C-alpha cells in the first residue's frame, strides 16, 4: 500500500536500525530467544509498511460493510448499535432459570442465551436412568413444552432474541420454542434467535451427540429448509469453534476447523436441493476469545474475509448477505482459574475487549467464579457490567475497526488466514470435514495442541498467573458460590409424572407414529413432525427415542 520509493527508503532505514540493536541487546537481552503466539506464528520485533508490501486495500480490506468484510459486516458497526449482550445462563429448573433471565434483563442484558443440562443435550428425559445425578447441574432441565413455557414465562418472545446452546436435539427445542411462542400469540416469522445445531464439533470436541453423522446432517438440512420458509429471522445454525478451542486447539485450528465444518453444512444443504442464497444469510458462527489479545482480533478479521471468499467463490452465492460471516463470541471458560479467582475479572475484560475490537455481533463474558461453580448473581452482573463499561466508557466503539491499518494486525490477519487455508485444503483432500472427523484427523490435531499447551504450563514457558507463578500461600475462596438444589431431579420426575397422567396419550402416540414414518421416508422434512409431537406434549426423550429407533446411536471409534 506504500509507494515503492518509500518502501526502499524504509528498508534502508530499518537495516540501519537493526544494525544498532546489537549494542542494545548486549546490555539488555530480550526475555526469550524467539517469540511466537499460541498458534506458533513467529512474531517480529516490530512491524512496518514493509510487512504490508503486497497488500491491496480494496481487495483485502475494503471499507466496513463491503466485501470481503475484513473490517466488519456493517458500515457503521457499533456507532449504529452495540452488539447483543447475551449472558449464557441456565441451571436447575425452568422456573429458577426464568428468575435469572428476568434478573439479567432488568440489569440491561439485551438477549437471552440458554444453557441446557446434560440429559437435555443428549435427548433423555429427567426420569431416564442415565439422567440420575445430572438433572439441572450444568444447565436447565427441559423435558417438555411445559418446561419450555415456564422457562420463558413473562418474557415476550417477539421482543427478545434467544440463543440456545443445543446440538443433537436442537430442532426439537426449536419446535418447543415455536409452540410456546404461538401460545403467546407470536407467529414464527416474528421470532429472532439462534440454535447452535452444530453436530460435527460434538464428534471431535464435546461428545453430546446422539445419532450418526449422516442422520444428524439430515436433521440440520431439514432445519435450514423449514426455517427459510417458516421462521425466516431465525439463525438455523451457529457453527462453533468455541468448544474445539476449549478442548485445546490453537486459534488457527479453531478458525480452520470451524470454517471446514461450515463448508460441510453448506455442501450438505446444496446437495439436499436448497438454493444457497435462501439459507446462507441465516448461518452464523460462534468463536472463543482467548488470552492472546492481538491474535484473537486478527482471527475474527481473517474469519470474515475467508468466509466471504468461500461463499462467493466456492459456492457461487450471489447475495452480499450470503457472504457475511456473523458471529457470537464467548470469553474463554478454560482460561479461568480456581486459584485467585479475582484475576478472572481481568482476564475476561481483556477477552471481551478483543471480541469487540474484532467486530462481534453478540457476546457472553464469563464470570469470575466459573472455575468453582455455576455463576452467582453477583458474578454474572459484574460480567455484564464489563461489557457495558467497554460499550459506554472506553470509546472503542466510536470508530469502526479502530485497529485496521496497524502493520501488526494486518500482517497477523494475513498469516492467520493463510495458515487456516492450508488446513482447509488438507481437509478438502480427505473428502471434507465429515470424512476428516470420521478418520479422527481433527481429534488428533486438537489433542496434540492441547498436549503442547499443557506442556508449556508445566515447564513454565507459558505463565498462568496464580497457577504456575505468582502463587499465593493461602487463598480465600468466594463465599457466595451458587449451589444447585440436589432435589431438582425429583421435582422434574414429579413434573413428568403429572404430564403423562394429564395429557391426551392417543395424540402423543399418533404424533410419534407419524414422526417415525417421516423419519423412515428419507425425503420428508422432519421439522413439521417435531412441532406436531411437541404440540401433543410428547417429551424430548420420547421424540429422541423415536428417532433412535430409525437412526440408531453413534458409537465413537
């Protein structure tokens, strides 16, 4: 971007500057023989226009809101409105979680984000033997549409945007949301929100899968098709790098594996007969914001540019809305420490700031006590205040992409993108993300990176303040930790017993019979049958068991 004569002059001056460094380094050696970031990218001592010698402003950066969206998907970004402040929450019963939602909305939260318990995530009712001891522990227990109704009691669904972190049974939870909205008098076309619905990363990182990949992909593409017609403002998938990063991968791997999964979903939908421009604008992403401040900002910028090119050049999408990568960010739960938990407030503030400087559309900031328990009200309020302070007091939201043009940021954005592309090319050669997942390639890469990270913590080449350095002899633990009532499982069982005795059993059986037939007919969309089954008051476990009869369950190799 600089004039050739200027570059020549800068190169000459830089050679002279580096020549003078020998004396300085003799007196004051640098802390390490070499510097690299968490993805293993070597870091120069300083960056100059020489690092942007090949840059083409209009082709590589362009203006905010213009292809390839490196600088943001909206022309005015946060000058128009701030990101959605969406604190992830859910525990115990629907009624208790509803109280937390009302509390957060009163404190200024602008969107809801639902955490479900493990039985819900893997399609078991609370009275299933495998649910014993897990009901309501890491999220809210949702067994039926009655629980869903209690979860959103008093919350107008046409006024609030809701994100649901659920994958294998995501379409069924969406069906419940549609049905309770109808009870409020809200039609599906008025609903705004997101289901995560990203099953591929479950096979590599989390393990809350139910059905084999092919069957799971069918449910996802059925969701794309149904929502494009009936729930047009709903984000039908949130392709998640977050959980792969929490499992141990690097920033470059997070970007590459997430976009590779995105390619697989787009490909599957096109093969199912959908036109890319009818559903692509409702594909969203979910990234982490980890500790390396500048690397995270570069990752978000590289993600937008790389996805825009993939959608336009690989898939031939015609509409600019189909090229835009819109994403939610959560700060890094895995970076939080049980030791010196007050340090987590600072960690989260920096991670929140990098997400904002990277141009996120939606954001959850973790709480100081999460390494010890589910977040308390006080801790979650402080996390929300962290976002509000950044939004209203720092001034970073007054300019679009304020770090754009930084020699370091631009060079790092280019390098993150280049390395992510190399991974995507490898995955393409294996036959795509589904094949790479089945071969264990992505798992292996994540495990190796996790090993290298932990090795760095143990040999102290990577300092974690309060854990392997700057350790306190005695530490006080927060006294106000949230504890889930151990009787929540029994109360959920009682609700299920009452539901089964009061509902019209013939309607339940009829709806499940129709669902089974539709599942056996590979060409029929399953979403209308999920909605009908939910309306009949079939439980989540009953619906998933019907699908299990046809699809079977996935067994990891």
